[in-house]
């Protein structure tokens, strides 16, 4: 059964670049227009995560993936010694 609702908040845990485009596209379809998307990735210069450093997603990759949708990075949070989360959303319009 598929989910047809749009969500204000989506959290993705994606360490590898492999298959990430389709995961991002699916999440963006479910994100409400004013919603926020958090993406957790493995840090590039640490040992521990299963994904080799060369295949890890970095902030620059995420910015490029979401710029077409008008989403910008506005927050960052360190979750562990190996993982960081980045928040993306549409910029707030000033009156």
C-alpha cells in the first residue's frame, strides 16, 4: 500500500552515493511545499561506517541534488562521531 500524503518533515539516512538520486527524488515527491528535509550522511574523513569514503555523500552533493527544487541548506547537526545531518528547505520569504 502506498503513502499518498505529503509530509512537513522527512528524515533520510543515506551514506552512499549509490542509488541516492532515486531515494532523494522519492522523498521530494512526498515533501510538502513548506516542509523540511533532513539528510544524515557519514563523514568523509572518519573510519567506522561501512560505506567507503570515496562513495560517501557530501554536503556539496546534497546542495547540487536539491538546488533544482529550490531547497537550500540552512542547518547542520553532528549526530555521532561518524554522522552529520543537514537540513534543507525553501528559503523564508521576507515581506
